């Protein structure tokens, strides 16, 4: 498409020309890394930007451009990048050693903080990531119940291990990845989200269901928001049948409330998986839950139990000292509620600003979200998704997860205007301010104006 007379280049053309160092690094990366990236979410055509440093609400790329950052470490940086208290804790611990090969005081402090903050956390088992946490939680639920199948909701993302790779993207009956055995798929029952009748039917159809796992905020980091009444129904039905309910709060933990989505919705699951925010931006995860279920991890004097009924859990980097130090420093600040509340206020402010721009420019779509997680759906009316009503979405999962074809162009336009969105979405942090939000809204306005000039919207 030819450039509009108002602009020398199209968004696509300017993006390709603006970041020469990133482009060169991507060429080099392609020779060493499959796909040229280390995480599938960072793949971007024709190349992603390469980040040099991150501080507070900002990041700088290798070409010297500064961005307001809404990736915030894939949501991990609730306090913002390089928070002084977290940096100091990491530096102090690094000087004492990065791996103890043994137990430390910090891991106890870390576990105590989590137990004080998360309603269902009667016991804590540390892992190195969110994927490890969901894998371990499912295994524990099977061990505790003696049953083998799990129910998973269509469009929900719980990491990349075999069991949760089922039912993530369309077509839902085909796993997200190649290499998943059919025998594994047969143990996973897929159910449409926000659909109580479908859930009841699945629970009634088998007496071999160990657990139901769900993102309580909604499908794929809240792209399809959960209906609170459905979550209440989910809790009631699993409790009535003795099925373990697992809330995957890797994303929502400490963001929806200090105690996560379970505090926000006042619905306590049997188990919860955590990561991201809990480790202050370093690698770390955890399974927490009811003490009777968590007991499957505990060795006893009974050799038969230890060999045949216990769930052993090795892990070289479980609660490693650096992550524990960062996690303790971060959670001590987050426990006040101030960072979580501030991030939520900033998200509401930005959501209103984006929707005002869309309305004024006559662009179909909307900005939506809950807590400090925001989404945009641009270029088409979001099916039955109003700005305040998160109910009646059970039929829209695939459409909202798919997004619109304008998402890559929107992100490029925002990057050219100094804002890095996570696709067409992102996370607010305690480091974002009203002035930064206003700057972002203005960048969104300029980006839409340019997209309109090119005839994209």
C-alpha cells in the first residue's frame, strides 16, 4: 500500500527502517535459536525489537529508543522494572552465593508470606516456573484422589507440558503442540468455558475425574473474561463431587488482589499455582493448597507410602536463594495492597482513555479488562463484549482468543509512538502513573489516526 500524503512511509515501512540494530541481532539470532527467539510470544514479523535495559515503567531497545512498557516481564513486574528494594535484595544475596545446595532461611520467609497472602495456601511447594507448578498440581491431585482424568477449559493456557497443551487454540481437539501422545489426550476432558451445563455434563460423565484446572480471571490471560457466577458454580460442583479445584493464578496472583483472583471473587479453590509476580521478576513458581492434599509431598516413616503413594519432587532450583530473596523483597511491599490497587487504578484510567479514542475516531472495537490486565479488540465489534459486562461470553472464546488481523499493525504503530504493548494487550504496574497513562492514550490516538490514513481501519 502506498504511503498517505501525510506520512513519508507506511507503518510497515517505517518499522522495517527504524530499528537497524534489532534487525541485525535478529539475523544473528536466527542462526543460533529456532525461530530466532527464546519464547514463542516474542516472535514478531519481520523482526522483534531487542531490549537493552528496563527501569520502572520503561524499557530501552538496542537502537536507543525508549518505550512505555506493558509487557512488564510477561506480567511478572507488578512493582515495575528494577525496583530498588528487589535489586538490593538480589545484590545482597548474590554476594552470599547464588545456590546453596541446601535449605535457607529465605525459603521459609517466602513461604510464610505466600501463606499469609493467598487464602487457600495452607502449605507451599516451590517450583522453578508456572509450567512446573501446573504439572505438579495435577500430579498431586491425581495422587490425592486416586483418579486419573482432569477437566480443562477450552482456550485456557497453563504452560507447555503435555497435559495442558490440549485445548488451548482452535481446533481445540488438536493439541497446541506436536509430540503429545494420544494416551495423554485421552486423560484430558475439554469443556467450553463459562458454560455451567457443559461443565455439569462432563462431571457427570465420569467418576474418574481428579481435578478441574482453570484460569480464574479468564481464558488465556483474561482474553475471555470469566463470569463470576460461573466460577461460583464451578466451586460448588467440584466441592459437591469431591473433585479437586485448581486455580491457575500464575497470571492473576497478587494482581487481582493481594490474595489473587480467589480473594477478588471470594472463591477459595483447593489448590493454586503461582509464578511471575511471586518471585519479584526472577524465575520461580509454587503449588499451594489444602494441607491434606499437599500431604502427598511429605515423606513419612512408612516406607510403603514413600515408595508407592508419595509424590516426590526434586528440582535443583526450587526456592533458589536469588529468587527467594527477590520474592521476599517484592511480596513484603505487595502485601500492603498499595501496588496492586495502584496498578488497577491505572488500568481503569487507560481503559477509559482507549475507549474514548475509539469512540471519537469511530473505530469499531473496545478496550476491556479487569484488575491490572488490559486487552484491546480493534477493527471489529467484539461479540457481545461490552465495556462493563463480562457475562454471557461462553460462545465467544475462539473469536476473542483469535483477536483481529490488525493486532500486529497496531503493535508496530504503538512501538513507533514509544509504547510496547504485549500484542494488543498488556499489564499495568505500580510504576505506571497518570501522566504515563495519558502519554499512552495519546500514542494510541496517533496510531489509530495513522492506521485510518492508511485505510487499515
